C-alpha cells in the first residue's frame, strides 16, 4: 500500500468517526477534523507497518531459501 492510499483511508475513517465529529474542532472551512499531529502519527504508523512487513517477508524469504 502506498503512503497516499494509507493516509486517504486514515483520513476517511477519521473524518467519518462520530466521536471525532462531536469532540474535535474543525480546523478550516473545508471541514478538516485532523491536524499535523494526526498526520505525523499516521505517517509513523505507516512506516512502522511497512518496516514490519518488510522484516516479515525477509524472514519468510530466508526460511524458504534454507529449505
């Protein structure tokens, strides 16, 4: 999954969350309910997930090579 796809999905989920809609102030006239800290958090999650998936696939590749 590309970063842009990941962020789009996170934004869609975040913007449609009824708790977020009730508790977070809108930061612009276009109706954003997220801020730069949310984006930073999601990018970090994406990078950690990508790193984890890369490690998992390398382990799998090493195991298949050893067989």
